């Protein structure tokens, strides 16, 4: 693309979005600037504290288990109590638990607090996604999710480099820094973001029937019976198993190969930097292409991008493999998030987002155990081979799933945000 085309794509991507979206975007950026625990937990436990890869995998898995629990609970809270109260509670409790984790010494205490951090840090995700769907018009949601993902990775690109340097001097400073920035997010939400839950305040995306409360509430049982949506959740789990290796398998493999935390931080910063550079122009392109092809291609790039790590030797080779699977992220994230929102009824957005985030939370539980076991027993090369297999299976699954959906996914009623064929939840099914 030419420079003029890039400038035009950038203007089109940021224009017309409501003020509340930009405050939510800012909150996301600040939060990711402090990302430390999830990224450096494995290195902290193996290099700084001297624990085995298996123990590190267990602790990171407990962090994921906390996310499994909080995904469903926070999804229900998001629909029942509101987006804003859920965000405030999640971010304030995350700040406390992350700071506490930095002072833990006993292995059992580290594991217990890691579980707590997983519960609190994942609780904000359904609320953020539901609020974004509430305040942004249906036709603008694809680029809104892409911009939010861009903010995540802008913060991540900065924090991965800075945190890698900080980790070489003091891991405790990293824990406390993340706690301070997360608390800043809670203050920003309290001061600047209004409640957006349907019936709790006007928003462009909730005008009409849904805002009047005529649509019945959606229960968790209804979500779990939604076949096409649960298909997306299952495929998201496979993709999540692959991408999670960037924070669990990759640092262990690089540490075993003699690289420092700073080296790992630099390699991982390539991921965030590429997304910052390419997400906006690529989003302008993928909006004009078939979602089925995009999801299939992204699954293959993810699986085989990580599989190439088996052949990496020097630092630049690790960075090159990161470039491959980063392209998969750039394509997969906004495409899949837009599909999830189109499949989610307005009054069930919190629960739908909670179940969707469950796929990532369960992957955060399974992937560390898988990585630790495979690396300890068979070596890292077998782990990278497994990612190639998972990517192939996910690509086949996306191809089959998208064939069963209407062309272009689910047609959303203008201003309603619900699938055209959405069915009310049975009486008594609300959770």
C-alpha cells in the first residue's frame, strides 16, 4: 500500500467512533502497558526462583483455572450488574492480587495467589467486549475491535521490551508496576465511562427494541445450546492453545537454549510491534474478504508459524517465526470477534462473551501443562510439531463451520445487535 493509502486507511479506521469508545480504548492501552505477570511468570519461576518447567506450567495453569471460573461468573455479572461495576471490581481486585503475588515466597502461596490473579484479571474481558458492542454501531464494530486489539499490542510492544529489562533487575518492580497501572484503569473507568448495559443508558447500538427491555434475557443454558456459537468457541480454544505458547512454551524453550529474559522480551516485542504497524491497514483489507478464507488462513499461519520454532537457532530466527504467527493474530482476532458479536443477542452479550472468553481461559489452563510436560519429557521440538497439527485441525474446523452459516456470517438487525434468527431463552433458563 502507498503512503496515501495508509493515511486514508488510518483516517477511515478512527473516524465516527463515540467518545466512550476512546475512553475504553485508553483504558485498554494503559492496562496492557503494565502487562507483566502473564508474560514473565514462566521466566520468573524458572530462572529467578529456580523451579522446574513443570512447576512453572502448573502455576501458569492455575492462573488459567482462575480465568475459567471468572469468565462465566463475570459474564453473568456483566449482564446482571452492568458493565461498569464489573470492570471496576475486576480491575481494583487485579491490582491488589498482582501486588500481593510479588511478595509471595512459599511455592503453595505463589500457586494460590496466581489462581487469584487469574480470576481477577480475566473478569474484565466479558465486560470490555460487551461494552464495546453496546456503544459502537453494528457497522463500525469490526474496526472498533481491530483498534482495541491494536491498543492491546501497542501497550504490549512497549511493555514487553521494558519489562524484559526490568526483569533482569527486579521482578518485584514489574509486579508493582502492573498493579499501579491496573489501578489507574479502574480510576479511569470510574471517572469517564458511563454504564452501557441495555436499559441502563442510551447508546447508538442499543436503540430500539433491545433498549426497551422487550427482548428476554438469555441464560447460560441457552448459550451452551447455541451450536454455531459453541463451534466458534471450540475452534477458538484450539487457536488459543497455539497462541498461548508464545508466553509459556516459547520462554521455556528460549531459556533452555541460553537466551536471557531481555532476549525473550525483544523477540516477543516483535509480535506487538508488527501488530501496531500492520493491524490498521490490514483490517481495511480483510473487511473486503470472505471470513471463511481469513479464518482458515489464519489458523494455518498460527500453527505452522509456531512449528517453525523447532528450526530456530539464533535470536533473529526466533523473531522470524514470531512474524509468521503474528500475521495470523492480525487476521484472526478482528474477524473472529466480529463473528462472535453477530452471534450474540443484545441481552446476552455478557454471557456470550463470558463463554467465548472461556475458550481462552481453558487454553491458559491446558497450554502450560501441555508445554511443561512435553518439553520436560520429549523436548521442545515435539511441542512445536503439535502446534502445526492443531493449526491444521482448526483450519479444517473453520472451513466446515463457516459453510454451515449464512453467507457473511449472521445478519444482524440494524441497531439491535441480535442475530436475525435469535430465539428467546426458555422460561427459567436465566442464570
